[in-house]
């Protein structure tokens, strides 16, 4: 019996910050150039009381539900 990966899950913060919002807050930034170079139009940003472990917990619960593996295993 060996270990193997049976699934992968992730959970993103609900708050989304667009390039337009960043441009309004930072008028000196070249958001059009950044989007063209990196392909980033928006990013998910954790809230002030949200941390990585909160996101990981939701992802872990979703993964366990998808794979029907009990948390005890």
C-alpha cells in the first residue's frame, strides 16, 4: 500500500480586485501594459480576517466530499 494523489482542490477568496480598480487607486501604474505582458486582468484578494488556512480548510472539505474519502483516513 502506497500513497497516491486522488484529487486536487483549491478555494479562492471571494474578493476580486480588477486592473481598473488598481488603476484608479494607483494612477501612475501601467495596468494595460501589465495585463498585456502578464495576462493578469484581476486577482483574488483575501479579506482582512481571512488567511491561507481558511482557504485550505474549504478546499480540503470540498476535496473530501468529491473523493468520498472520510476525513479520518
